[in-house]
C-alpha cells in the first residue's frame, strides 16, 4: 500500500519565482504611476498631504485586459439564507459580490483603482526629473559655486583609503590565471587599483520666482484648486531642485498685494479683476528688492482670464516691461469650459521668445502646464 | 509558523495509508500520489501560477502578491493544491494540523479520481509539469535572444486572448489543403507590395483548385473558427518563429487548464462529497471530530450572496445519490461538465432548498429580480458556458480582401465589457499585424469595433 503514495518535504527556500514576478509587477505599477502622473498629482490626498512622507493615493491597477462580459449589465445567480425574495436589495454600487470566491470569479471586474502608498520623495524625483528652469543665466554677483565629488575613474596609483577592492582582486585573479596558478594569492602592487574622483563645479545662480494668482470672485473652486495645485508643485519642485531660489507670492483681484506663502495657499478673496495691478506690483518689487543683474526672475501668473476688458492693453504693456527684466514670463489660464477669454485673446499677440502661456481645462493638465513652463526652450 | 516534526510526519503517513485504503474501498480510482509539504509562500506561488513549473510573468506575480497578502492578513487560506498529473502531486501547507491534513488528503484523492476518470480530462497531458517546465525554459531562452521586454510584451498580448481556444474533444484541425491555400496568400503578403496583382493570380489559381476538388472555399476560414490562438499561430503574417512557438505553448497550457475551468463546481463538489464520507469511516478523537466539523463547514457552507461551488456541487451530488444510487454519481462524474451537470441535475427542490436567486443591477442598487427555478438554472448554465468567457469566432481572416481580421462575438444575451474590449483589440492587432474588427451587440443592436492604425472606432451596423 505504502508504494501508492510518498510524503516529502523539500527545501523550497531557493524557489523565489513568485517574489521575482511580484517585483516585476511592482516595477510595472511604477511605470503605470509614471504614466498616470498627470492624473495623480492633482489628487487631493497629495495636495493636502501636509508634509507627510508617505501618502496613500488611488492608482489605476494594472489590468489584464481580455474579452469579458459586462458584470454590471448582466444577471447573476446568488444564494440567500432561506428567506430571500424578489425585490430584496442586496447592496448598492459597487457589486455585492466582488471578485473572489464564487464561480467564475475570474470574469468579474476587479477594482479599477487600488490604494498605493507613495513615497513623496520618490514621486517628486519621477516628476521633477522632467522639469527645469529655462533660460537660467549666470549672474555677476552672488554667483555660487557648488563643488561636488564624483568617483568616476580607476587608476593604478592612489591613496590606500581609495583602494577598489573588487577590481584589485579581479586584477590579481587575472594575473594569477595567466601565470597558471589560478586563485587569489600574492597580491602585488601591480594589482592595486584605486578609485579616483573628479571635482565638478556647478554654477548656480540666484533665482526669484514670482507666484502671481488671481483671487477674484470669478475664480471658482475648480479654478482656485488648479492654480493652487500648480503653485504647490512649482514650489516643491523649485525647493527640491534649486538650493538658492526665492519665491514671493502675490495675490490680486482689483488690487495686488504681496502675501505670505500660507496666505497665498489658504486665503480666498473676491471682487473684480484687474490683472495689471499684479504686474505693477511685480515690477515694483523687482525695482526695489531684486535687481535683474543679480537675479534670474520668473513671474508666473495664473488667472481665469476674466479680466476687465479695458485693462487688457495695460497688461500687455506691463508684460513687455516684465519680460525685459525677467528670464521668462508664464501665464496660465484655467479655462474649464473653453470659453474665449479676454486676457488670452490679448496675450495671443505677444510674440516674445520667453513669454509662455498655457491653458488648463481639466485636472490632469496641471502637469502639462508645469512642463510647458519649466522646460528647456525648444531648439529652433 | 508551525513546522511538522518527525513524529507528526509519521502520524501523517499513517493517516494517509488509512485514507487511501478507505478511498479504494469506496471504488475511488486515482493515480499514485505525491504529497509535498510546503511553506505558505510556495503554496501561494503555485496557486498563482497554476503549476509549480510555469513560466514567469508579472501577472502571476500580481496574483501571488494579492493571494499572499490575503493570507498574511488572515483573510483567506489555501490548505492544499492538487495537480492533474500522473503521478498526482498534492501540496500541503506546512503548519496544517493533522486533522486538517486528513481532510485535505481525502479531498485531493477525490480530485485525482476526478482528473483520472472524467471524460473532459481524457486528452490532458498527464506530464504537464515537465512540459510547462520546458516551456518556461524555452521562454527564458527567448528572453535571452530577443530581449526580456520584447518577450514580455508579446506574452502580454497572448495572455489577453488565451481563453479563445477550441477545447472540443474531437476537434479536427483544418486540413492541410486549407493551410496551403492560406500559406500562398500569406507569402505574397509578406514578400511583395503588390498584393492586388498577386491576388488576381492567386484567385485564378484557387478557382482552378476549387474546380478540381469540387469544394468551393468561399471564405477564409471556410467555417467560423473558435480557436483564435491556433488561427493566429498558423496564419498571422507577421509573427516570427519564436513568437509562434510561444503562442503554441501557451495554447497547450490553456487546453490543459480548460477542463478544470469547465468542471469547477463538479470537481469541488465531488472532492467535498468524498472527504466527508472518508473521514466518517475513520476513528477520530472527539477533539478531531469537532475540528473536522468546523473545518468542513468553512469549506462547504453557503456564503452570503456569492455562490460557493463546493456547496452547490456537493448538494447536487448528494441529491443525485438520493434520487438514483451511488453508481449514478460515478457515472455523472465520468461524463458531465458543469453545464450539463447543472442542466440535468439542478432541480426545483434544490433551488428552493439552497435559496438561489437571480440578482441584477437596477439603477444603483443590486436587487433580487427573479426566483423562478428554471431561470436560475438556465442563468447558471449560461454563466458556465464556454468556461464563463465570451464565445468568439473568427469570421474572416481576409476581411475587405486586405488580410484584416474579423471576429464575431456569438451573442447570447450577455453584453461584453466595452472598455475591456477596446483595450484588448490592440493586442489582437499586435498579433495579427493588420486591422482587427469585432462584431458584438449593445442593447440588441449589432456594433463593430475596429482597431485601425492605432485608433479605435465603433460603428453600429
């Protein structure tokens, strides 16, 4: 009888396939996160993350697409406790019997989104790798030199503390093998390999960003949300990538004032819109505190474009002046319904290489705006 | 985690000996058994891959991760896994108690009996463990030769259509002649840019051939083809040899798994029916009896709203035995699959006894809408038809006389998930190399989805 079966227990510790493929899936999720960045970065959970390092964000799951039935539109068989009757409500969306056990589990739609913990640090790295301050120039004064050390070469001579053990041993192995006595023995000075470094100096210039936001009554909650998301990411990007960058905040409706960062992101205002007031304020600040000789200046203005029509001409003129003093001027318009705005129709005529504008129609386009303002100028 | 010690291993072996003896007395007929005791991550790996030796792919890793997490959180537990092979491998979770293992050993013996005797398994490869192992090796070799990402991308596409095989037991593949005809066409398509001219010539040739054989081929394929995997492998004009090889290997794997998909309710019902009867014959201590009852109820008790295949299956088998005799259930396990099992043996009394119902979504609510027993039976049958997957056939592999692929969904009242349809068609195009079309129905109106030059179009007929 005993020959008809065998019981055994083996050492499975080297069987790592499940974990390896799990890692591959996680890599793919990361890729998917990258592809979903535009949707992701305007998610409330991030904007309201308040400095938390790890945040939970809904990420679109990696679907395995196939031909399948529409679960929501079809009938299913269920089982009650003996008392079920026609008309009983089993539940509301989502489906009461989501995938899991039960027959045909594989045919049922899973969740489209699942929560993923995201490291802000990592997210920022992915996001900001594509962004940079355009037209950055070295300014005469306050030029800052950053020196960095990079080990990038191997030499035969060097100081003992920089010895490259792996390469030294490899060299020894090679030499011994060629003399017909393979193995690691008799390390001679000839085998020694040293790491050596280069000093790199990165010039860094002072930069000033002027975050200008329309806080007038016409800016609805969507418009404000978008503008603030943009500035939220802009400030994080600048502070992460550039050590010496100053950001000042200007809020305006019919008049403009310089506000603190906290006020800028939290306070709501109302009233009409006169954008020129903000530009005047910006020029004033440049003249009194930030000389263009010492600073790379980047005014970025966000509005819904609903400006007092008679003010538009003044705005165009002031922008020309600002452009003279700054490296780039960015105008972002939050325009959900694709209406033709007075401000944009005036700005369309500005032909200046460092004037950039961008229209945001939906949440997902905040990243597009970031990219269009903070990217290298296109060649040609 | 608890690990079985030597003494416990001995006890387990003794118990297995006894269980095998009882099972044989019950006329269960199984292959020699190999029981492997494994830690949880190995059990879950096998569960996710369906086979210990299967090839690597991220989708298995995703499933593994999900299953393992549910186990770690205490949400679900697999106690065993059994492989349809000769000898039959069963994997037991290290840390199972002796009584858990007794139940499982009895359960897997019945599974093995089912694999060995049910007609739908008669063509399955009983050496699939090794076949899958060499498939995995070959795929690994292709990764080395053609790049991991290229191979992965290709497998992504194949997996998207893997269920579309023809598992019928007496399938006859298209004759060599029809293959040859297609090969002619295929060659011209690859090698020249002058299909139109060549087509003319081919057409005249073909007409000649038709006249000779007196079998006019009107369309290609001449009958709608269910085996999309096979058809693409044979006729796609763009695939390289390694790609055709992967397609054919993954098709074999699907054909191996197909009978298990088709007999889920029966197979689980059969195994549950027998583990109860076998353990009744054993001398259990009173403690073991209590634990067995608990465990058994967690396996076969109805769960709210979802239909438990173990429970439905065992109930139907017990009912058949009551209405006929034990010989009858052996006969049923030999010839039926889930669809015929339900159609033939789910009765009005059982439907009422099990309190089955039909539910659907109305507005935002999921509601019980029907308790008519025939409707319930028919609904269950239709949900198990073709393994629960939409029935698709290739209508034309030379659509618009341009080598495009035209697939038809044999609509029987169940609508497709449109988003998934639109996302899957690009995979088909990737495999076929030309525009692909799929005809189905939305709200009883015929509609064709076309994926052309990277764009999805939807057109009502």
